[in-house]
């Protein structure tokens, strides 16, 4: 009952212009299918048997058979929100990058027959956060806009400390998890083929954003030279690893938002 009430309140507040979307630039494809079941807040199954991973977002996770996996807060509410948006509806599948993941799921953006963008609706309701990849970057800017609005209003997951934005100091407690971190870049170092954005004086222990491989080229192509981020306040998202302190690997520019000059 509590989950149903939460979903009702969230969608009552956001069902207008904040969740509707016209055709989005950068997406292709015109496949259709009817949603017959929902796995969790970012995955559903179509009537033709295909499983669709709503690309570009990450909803609170359910165990789904994984041993010793704790349900993330609001996972049931997120699943219920996606059910409300999609079950029994004819949905259009559009693509903005890689189309299939390693689990054979379609990596698609979804719109219903009325033109409602399902990813946008989930983000606007605070039932998911942006989760992009280097090979699937279309319309991330639009998704971040919806996420920011929900976070400012404290909707859904943004009212729970489990999803609170971390600082470079606090994120060391979150190794092995996906986090959004805000802080000031103290120093940028370019060593051979790697670029390091350090958030403290001690690079062996402080939080760092690392760019390796072709990531720097993607940043430069997008008009963002990582070297110019020194001294700026940024917001970065990704999986926190342990490498000379907590570290997030940035494979594409959409992972980093510049907040101040």
C-alpha cells in the first residue's frame, strides 16, 4: 500500500510537462512491442519475448535471485512506477548506440503511443538516475536535466541518503558501488596515455577520476579538454573502485558535469 501511495504521489506531481517528450534527436529505429511484464525499475519484457533494458538509466536494484544481495531502497517503488508507465502498453523502441548487451537484452529508449518518453518519466519522478556508457550516449543531456529537477525537488530516490551525492572525502566508504560525487578538482596530471583528475594533495590516497584508452579523445571531440577542469567543481558518476584511494573511471564526457568555473 505504501508503494502504491508513493507512486501515486510522485506521478500526480510530475505527470505533466516534466515527463512528456517529443521525438528526441539522435535516436533511430521504429520497432514496437507490448510490455507484458516488468523485471525491475529499468528492465521489462515484451510480448515477443524480448527483454528490454531501458538504456541510460539505473533504477534501484532488486536481488533477482542473487544470493546475499540486499534490495536497494525504493526498488519496489521503482518497479511499480515502471509497471504503471508500461504494462499492457504498445511501446516504440528507439536506439542511440549499441543495441544489444551481453545478456541479449535490447538497449532501447521507449515511448508509449501518446509520446511519453519512459526513461524521462522515470527520471522526472525520481525513480532512477542517469547511467550512460561510452557506446550509448544519445540524449544524456536531456536525461541529466530531468534528473537534476527531481533531485532539487527531493523526489523518489533523492529523498533517501542511500542515493545522496557523495563528496571526495565520504566516497571512500563506497568502494564497489555506483555513486555520484561532487567536488573541486585540485590537480590534473597527464601521464603517458592516462589523465588523472585529483581531488586532493595526496594522489596516493585521495579521490581521483581516471581517463584511459580513448576516453581523452572523446572528451576533446566533445569540446571538453580534461586539463581545463583543474580548479573547477564537477559532478562525476560511475562505479567507485580502489586504486590509490577511491577512483572512478570516466570513459566518456557525459559522466562529468562541470558545475563551476
